[in-house]
């Protein structure tokens, strides 16, 4: 092999800079796993949690270096652009907040397994990689890294049969859904001769064969399962009910953000054919089934599980709109939903007590008098989920509905508005119970520890900030959307040339 060929095979320094957040998370994840057996049980949780938190904070800092050196890496398989930077920051920030929430939860639940934090970091690696991957095969690998971690984390309440059941159910159904995605990748390769998103886009612009339509449908089935959109949502309430509350906060936000990033790349950047009616039907079903089922729930985790299905439907409305409008609206909605949902589950994890005994609506009776701060915080998150002004949820729904209307999706917008009104009932029902009911059996309310308080304060500030001053985040999302849908070519970054193919020996 001559020096020119060697330089083509060996990645350059910029390749590693554009992959830096994943590298930082992987190093700290390995460190957590290696240190776990060396520490005693009394100190391991706090120490390993601190190491994991430092890892996420350093990974957030490394996103800055990734953003400063945009371009393609590792033979055009990874793209460091504004779009992937947005989702890297969002996903890693969610992981940091979940780790902060987990400090107290792990102690209260008497879970002494240290790899919990390592799995969160490894799962975050997969989720972040999904947002920057430009190869369908790499997306599949990143999806599996994320999924395997969440399968295990869902069953971490080892003393509870419901937790083991949720893990097994999530694993079996998730593996089945992943097979659909992999079949779709194979068919797309057969239809276009490539698994690279840019090359697929160029091929499909000259005409889409029938095989490409089937490939898009199969990939949508696999990814629809991951975001819990109907009719692929049946696993969601059981898994959310059995999984640890902080992990539900992670599962309901970070993997969804990563999969929505993948969907945006496949549907818009790759110019996937036949996507409109798939999205339209799934969005309408998700909003309707999610909200109707949530009306009759007495377990707050199941209620928010069905709420999560409904919000997946609202988000999919943006995918049915025009690419530029829909992409920016979906990105903003993902960030807003992450802030309010992580905050809501942080409150639930604190209130649940040992064995998560206090998770029914009746357990929250009288909370407004017993803990005004906790009740007010949860109320703000619930109002944001409804879409009340001065909260993030208001502008999130406003931008999604506006994008749908500008795309002449009047029928889908009407379905969305009606469902938003239906959803207000069960969110307000929780608030009525907290402020207007006498407690039957008072659940213990320990003081809010520093880690949980930091997570609650951060999510609360972000929920209000995005509801009062959304312009900065939305403008960044709009610039990212323009870059994503208008310049889907390998040389789209100034001063960056596409790397040549790996030479055959």
C-alpha cells in the first residue's frame, strides 16, 4: 500500500473531532464499567454517577468543537452539521438531567448496580450517532447500541416483576421492529444500489422504483415503533409503567429525538418516496388513540405513556408538511417536549418512594398543600404539555400546526386541534387532584436533594424560556433545516471535500 492509499484508509484528525462527543461518552462509559467492581456498594452509586455526569458535561463541551469543524467524517458516513449539532446537544443534555434525577432514585429504590450509569452513557452514544449518521447501515448499528442499553435499563427494578416484564416485552417487540427496519435498508440498497443517504437522494430524484416505496414503508415501521407512533405503540404503556421513572424520562425523550432525526434525514434529505400518507395516517392515529386512551388512566406513568404517543402524533404532523417548515418545527417541538417531559418524570421519580408505590392519581391528592413547590412545578410541566401560552408547549404546537396549515393539511390540523382540547382534560385532571382533593393516605415526601433540584430547576427554566423567548432556538432550527434539505450533497460544506472511497487491496 503506497502512502496515498494509506492516507485514504486512515481517518484524519478532523474525523475524530467530528466524532468527539461519542468518543468522550464512550471513554467515560468504559471508565464507569471498569471502576464499578473496585468500589464498595455504599460509595459506588454516588461516585459512578458523578463520573457519568462529568462525562456528559464534557461531551456537551465537546459538541462546541464538533460545531466549529463542520463537514463529513469517516468516508462520508458521519456528518457534523448544524442539524446533528442540535440533536447532539439535546440528547446529551437529556442524559445529564436523567443522571441528576437518578442519584436520589437509586438510593431510595435500593438499586446497587453500578452499570446503570454506564448503560446510560453507552445508550447516549448510539442516540447521538444516529443524528449524524449518513449511512443506513451505520444508523442501524447506532439504533442497536441505543436499543440494547434501554432494553436492559427498562428492567433495572430487579425486585419488581413488572419491571422484568417491561424489559422482556420491550426487547421482543423492539427486536421484531428492528428487523423491519433492516429489511427496509436491504430493499433500499436493492432499489438504489447504495445505503448512503446522499447517493440514495440523487438516485431517487431521477425516479423511484416500486421497491423504494416498500423500503420506505418497512423502515417507517421500524422507526415508528421506536417513537411509539400508532399503530406501533402497543408496547409503550406497559414498558413505561414497569421501567424506572428516570429511565422512562430518558426513553420518552432522547431515543425519540434520535429517531426523529433519522426520520428527518431519510424522509427529507434522502427524498423518500411515498412518505405522505404513511405519516398522515400514523399522525392522526397517534393523536387520537393516545389521547382517548389517556382519558381513562389512573396510573400517572401510563397516563404520560399515552400522552407520549399523542405527542408523537403532533410531531409527525411536521413531517407531513413542507421539508423546510416541517424540519424546523419538528426540531423545536423535540426540544420543548424533552424539557417538559423530563421535568414531569423527575417529579414522579421523587414522589414514587420505594418500590414506586405512589404512582396513581389518588396518591397525588392534596399535594398542592403538602408540597406547594413540587405541585406547582408539575403543574407547569402539565400546562406545557397542554400547550398553554408562556410555556414551551404552546410555541411547539403553534409551529407544528402552522407548518401543517401552510402545507394545506387542513384536515390533519383540525384533528390535531381537537385532540389538543381532549388532552387538556386528563392533564387538568391531575392538577384538580393535587389542589382540590383531600389526601387518603399521605405518601412520604422527603426533602428535594441537590441533584434532583438542579434537574427540576433546569427543566423548569427551559420550559419557560422556550415559551417566552423561542426565537433563538427556532432560528437555529430553521438554519439547520435549510442546510439539511437544500444542500444534500457530499461537498455541501465549504472547504470540505468528500473523502475518496477506501481503496481495494
